């Protein structure tokens, strides 16, 4: 979908990213400075009311199609839970310049980081891919590290999209309604590497949440940054149930395939896992 006018202001976007960061910390998906958030803003926006300083910046990949638009993004090494209390210390805005390889980094004079997140290559590449494929003017991406999802990603039987998805979607009716495409699984790759970036682009085409093996998750939404947060929460809740069941001798069966299909019929959900 595309957002329609009136578009949110930079102040509103900053507030929503802060609230998302707090929620991610509340659900134990952002220990220390783990995790990062970015929003693609595909309309004319002036970042200077929040980010008055500017300097040239090189983008991690060329995004010529996004020229004139930009990304609100977390700084590398910053804590997601502290964004709300001091957005200028923790966020920046990167405006894409002519040709798409360079741009302008807008930031606050009291920013507490040198550069955008170390995963910015994956963020920009997935934003660009989704914006181009789906004609979007807004797109939110979150990387977080929810405890139970990451734990399951260390267990061989979950290291694959089909088995991970079936295991997470069977515990609550909401899960399959909100994650009908399941959860993609990307085997461990070096954080921030080009391989990681390409893997994210490919898997985020088919899934709104992708588990990064032995590391974390990436989630996307073309509706809101809080919607991306919700998707992480649904997936992590499924992982908590699965973990509970593992540590309880597999006592519970979860929703049966028949029950899940009943839910999908009633809510007009198309899925391929049950
Ligand atoms: P940044 O602080 O550079 O965003 O890195 C945090 C992280 O979780 C990397 O995977």
C-alpha cells in the first residue's frame, strides 16, 4: 500500500521509531545496543527541525531510484530503548542524492554515533527492492534479537523456513493471520556482509519476517514501524511457546492443522504451511 496525505512529519516519525525501540526492549529483543531501525520516507520531507547539521555521506549501495527521498535510521552502537528519550542522540536522516550513490547525512549536534547502523547495506537494499517492486512511498525495517527466536535458530531442526514457520505458527490463532507467509530462515552469515544483504533482499521478498540464523530477525512493513514491531512480537511469542514446549517434554500439540485451516478459512488467509 501507499501512505496518503497528510504525510507524517519528521517529528511524528521520530516519535514512532522511539516507541518501537521501547517495545523491542520490553520484549527482550534488544539487549545492549543490539538491533537497528530504519524508515524509508518517499515524500518531500524536511529533516532539519530535528536534524539541523548536514554532511556528505556515501550510501552502502547505489539507490538511484530513490533520489530525493531518504531514510530515518538508527546510529551504529546506539541503544534502541534510548531513542524515545533523546532522538537526536540516536537517529539520523540520510537523504539520497543525485545518482543514488551519495547523499546527505542530517543529524543533531549532540548525536552519539559516527555513522548509521552497521546493517545499513541490508536496510537500503531491502527498502530499494520493496519500494521498486511494490511502488511504495513508505517502508519500515527493523533488525532485532529476540531471545527465543534466536535460541531456536541454533537448533538444527528449525534451521529451515518450512519447519521454523510451522513451529511458530501453531501456538496462537493470531500468528498465522498476521504471518501468513511464515518466517523465512537465512542461515548464519557474517553480520553486515554483502552476502547477508543479498540474502535479506531475496528472503524479504517472500516473508515479512526473516530469521537470521544464530543472530536475530529482520521485519518489514509498508504500514508503520509499529506494525513491523508487532510482527516480531508475534514471531517471538510463537518461539516462546515452542521453547516452553521443548523444555516441557513436548507435552502440548499446539493448534492442529485442521484447526489452523479453519482459522484461515474464516479469516480468508492464504497460507502454505498446513
Ligand atoms: P548497529 O549498532 O551497528 O546497528 O549494530 C547492532 C546489531 O544488532 C548488528 O547486528
